[in-house]
C-alpha cells in the first residue's frame, strides 16, 4: 500500500494537529516514518530504536503543538528531524555511560515508589473514558478549556472546567483511598 | 494544611498553566510550606501517570499503523541501483549461456531429472519463442514489474538456456534404446578436453535436460530399505528417500544409456539389466566420482 496524504498540505496538517486532531498526527507519522527512522538506522541504531525515537519525537512535537507553545519557523519535517537528532544523541550518550560504568547504581529500584505508581495507574484505569480524556487533554496536551470543550462536545468552557474538576477529584479520592496520607505524604 | 487557593495554584503549577511570574511566586511559597510540599509530591506523581498513560495511548495508535502504510512512495536510489545491477547480471548470464550453447553439437547428451525440477519453469523447447524466465530474487518483489519491462524478450529466452533444451538428440536416443548390455559411460571423455576457458568448456559440455525416467519411491517395504528396481519402464526406489533430495542422471553414448542416482552426497550406478530388485551401493571410484560431480555441478 502506498501512503497518500489525502491532498492535505503541511499547513493544513499542522493546523489540525494544533487542534488535537489525532488523524492528522497519524498522517504525519506515516508521512515521515522512513525519513526519520533512517536518521537513527544510519547512525548505529536498530529499526526498533529508530521507531521508538521517532515516536517519542512526534509525541514531543504533538504535545508542544496542542499546548499552543509551538510557533513553527521551519518545515514540520525539519523540526521533527531535529527532535529526533537530539533524542538519539541522548540515547547514544546514555548507552555509552551505561557501558562504561554505573550499572549497579542505575539498577537500584525504589520498589515503594513503583508500587505507588502502579496504584495510581490502576486508579486512572478506573475512570470512565470521558474523564480520562479530559484529564489527559488538560495535563498532557495542555489544551485550553475551549479546545477541550470543542473536542469532547461540551456546551462551553465552564462545563469543561467543571468536568475536569470533578474528574480530578474523583481520581485523587481513588488514589487516597488506597493509600493512607502518610504513605504518600512522607 | 494547604488552603483551597493553594491547592488550585498547585494544580495549575503541575499542569504547566502558570505564568513565569506566578510560577516563581508559587515556588517560593512551596519551599516554605511543608504541607503544600507533601500535596505537591502526590499531585506530581498523579499528573505524571496521567501523562504516561496518554503517551502509551499515542504509541498504541502509532503501532497500530500497518507497516505497509509506512512504505515510501517512490523507489529509493539504492533499490534502483540494486535493480540495475541485477538486470545487467541477468542479461549478461543469459547472453553467456545462449552464446555458449548455441553451436554445441555433440553426439552425447546428459539428461538429469530432479524432483525439484517440477517447481522450475518448463524446460525450454527449441522451437518455443516465448518463455518466461524464472523469477529470481532480484526480480521478485514490488519492483519486479519494472525489471520485466526492462529485460527484452530475447534476453528472457536466453536466460532459460541455463536449463537447456530437452533436445531432439535425447529423444532420438530414447527411441533407439534397447536391452543393450551394460556399458558404463565414462564421463572422463567429456572432461578430459583441455577446456580452460568458459567458452570452450561449455561448448563441449553435455546438454542437461529433464530425464525421461519415471521414478516411484516406496518406503513401506520392510525388506528393501535402500534398493532399486527397473520395472515396466519405471524406476522404483525402495527406502525413505527424502523428497527433492535425489536426482537421476542419464548418460547417453550412442544408443546406450547409463543411469546414476545421486542421493545425499553419494552417487549410485543403476543397472537396467533386468527387473530384479538390487541394493544401492555407492560408487567409490574417485575419478568417476569427480566426473559425476563435475557434471552435476555443470547444471
């Protein structure tokens, strides 16, 4: 199958991404996959590493675009490429450090923290779909209340604010119910 | 205990929604309020997990994109170059084999039968003009159409010369064969010629084509587990012969035919004298073995 961009140009794709359109993100993912992964593969990376780096880079790009913190001064591909370069450089540095030293200290795992994180993750899973989306759009995409209202079909920003407040409270209550305050606030 | 207003500010802080100025002010307050710090630790973890969950969602979306949708629209330069090299190699090989077999006139021909031959394209008949070349790895895949369009039909035909014609000579020999006494054909006559260059070597090499012998294997006979028998014009092989691993080699010298079996790196002489079941005994004569190997290798 050959990828086609459905006639959308870069500006249109970028505008849709800024509004949190996941279809546009998927389109972008397909469009630059070979170009971006090649960067890693031709610099001593594996296909899996290349894919991971590209996905991470695209998520950084998506997060910046949806939060309204990105003003593009170059082509999208140039911008994403530079993120890939930085991420891969960091990964190579990390691998180099790991191969040289500090392996034992890095492996030390805080099991208590890990347990708490698992509990939080479970509590997030217990939320209904809309609550999850509201919180994700608010804390990860950092969307405005207007964008959240538009995306989820709320009547206005006040409805979105109330929904977000209720969902966050519900999550906090779930988390706190499972662990005493002392467990978390030590 | 943190106030409601502090908690609201904290939420905006962990949600990256404060201005730089408000942020700095909140951090100042945070540094001096232990109760607020505790709440901050909790909220930071919760928000971090929300973000991680979202990242996982997005990655799942990426990973669900089929690999075929990630293919580039055009053929890369490297692929094009590889294709070019493959095409030149195919054409070159075709010309070489065509030229070297064109004028070959020998009174002997060697026919071979391989089980695998059934998977290959039809043996080329001399009168056939249009035959398709076997699809090599270089020409397989998405670019195969391009390759086929570049290779002229004439070249395709030449490629097939690699599996030479089931010649008329062979047919004539088959018709003429009779219950002749066993006269083992000595392939050394063929290989002893001072054929150093590829041209002269191939011009004197025997023709290879599909054998006329029909082979049947029988692995159910307990008494005969590595035997053979010529019966009713068929060759019966008794034993657990692995499919695709044996070959029948026929050598014709005048009206006489000598048949060999190749199986698992050994060669066996097959005596057609009568219809008795005979054991298969490997040939040990080094010079004969070498010649047989040479013929097998020449296919």
